[in-house]
C-alpha cells in the first residue's frame, strides 16, 4: 500500500512539473487563446502573477507530499 502511495506521489510531482512547463512555455498563447490578451497591462500582470502562484503551489505541494511519503516509509 505504501509503495502504491509513493508511486502516486511521484506521478503527482512529475505531472505538476509537466503542467508547469507547458503553462510557462505556452503562457502567451494561453493568454491570447482565452481572450485575456485584451485586458489592460496591469490586469494582465495580475493574471500572470496568480498563474505563477498557482504553479508554485502545485509544485510545492507535490514535493511536500513526496517528502511526507518518504518520511513515512523511513519511519516504518
């Protein structure tokens, strides 16, 4: 069971990093495609900042879960 959870944590980490890479690589395309490109520069900067915060939180959460499962595995 623990091995299955560890594998899930690693998959979650890899998925979070891949999503972050895709979003960062295609940020301008996503902004234009969603129609956010017509916003004024201050609002657009706010959207980009919120997007960066969400990406950072996703990766941080995945890393923390991976560390937690590693600690649990070591303790057992």
